[in-house]
């Protein structure tokens, strides 16, 4: 998804989030709060993470967004020229 987002947007970096925010839809193998975040950047720089967040739907969504931004910062830091 992140690769596709990058390609379709013509962007340098693509980010994708998927999961079960709740309150319904969870299963034993995919519980509410299970979130996957992926990032595709230039030069084959890719990251993917699995998270389990707790709380109501909006809290899960907010935490997933914060985690995606932290992952983006990680990749941007890797791209920054060193002095």
C-alpha cells in the first residue's frame, strides 16, 4: 500500500495504515487495536511496523497517526545529510 501510495501520488514517500480500529471487527487473530503501518521512500527505504493500541476507536486512530508520523520522521532523519 505504501509503495502504491508513493507511486500514485508521484511522491517521494508513501505511508499506509491498516488495521482494526474498532469497536467491532476484531477477532482472536486480529484484535481491535491491531494496526500495521508501512512507509516506502526513495532508494528502497522501506519500513513496516506492527502495533497493538488500546482504547476507543478515536484513540486507536490517533495513536496510529502519531506512530505513522514517528516512522516518517525516522526515515526523514535517515535521508538528512550528515554534517
